C-alpha cells in the first residue's frame, strides 16, 4: 500500500510540474520571440555615444533594427580605429537618408548579397573605382540620371515584340460643297 501511495504521489507531483511547465511555455516562447526595444534613454552611455547619429530616428526604429544597431554598438569597442571611423561615417550617411532612400539602399544590398562571388567582386571593384574619383567628378555623376541596370532596356524604350505600326494613309479630302471656296 505504501508503495502504491508513493507512486501516486510521484505521479501527482509529476503532473503538477508538467501542468506548471505547460502554463509557462507560452509566456517563455513569447519572451524569446519578443525583442527588446529600448528607448534612447535606456541605452548605456557607451551605446549612446556609438549610436549618436541615430538619435533623431531612434524611437521610430522597430525592435529588430534597434537590435541590429545595438549589436554594432557592442562590437564597436573591439574594432580597429580606422574601422570605427568608417562605421561612424557610414552611420552618419545612413542617418541623413530619407526613409525611401533607406528602403532603396536595403533593396540594393539584398540584391548584391544574392550575386555570385565574381559579380560581387566586380561591384566592389567598381565601387572602389568610384571612391577614388575626385569630388567634382562624383558630383557630375550624381547629377546624371541613373542608367538602367545591365541587361534591361531603358524605361523609355519601346516594348519589345511589338510590331511596327504601318503609316496610316491620309484621309481623302472632303468633297467640295457647291458655292463655297476650298
């Protein structure tokens, strides 16, 4: 009898633990999925210093973007000084972009990321070439309309596979009405 009582107590204890764990699982899963989205004032002084260019936009960023920037701020102290300077310059440039320009930049990044290695190297080489240009040449290039991507016709090109239109005959002159001048 004592043995069955022990088994029953153990089974009830296990059931209670199992019930408690299953009740906690949804909140634990939610806690893992929910990302920390700190306000600017909740950042450490070091994070604020590194992320200073983002201050005007910080509270408008979603949690995922904040986490990416916080990851950068955590890696920042371990970077070489020249890399830190490059990161700050890029962050300043990024902060000056409009939301539309940022969306375009993200899309370009995604498309470059999907390129095969040899195409990535070509893009990197062309970027380095551009970076070495004098500022006045860069301004001239920036003033030009963007060229269409390679392999695509310009936006103003007529659609392909459309038959040329045959010249239409001019309409015959209307018959003259007696008593009027032509």
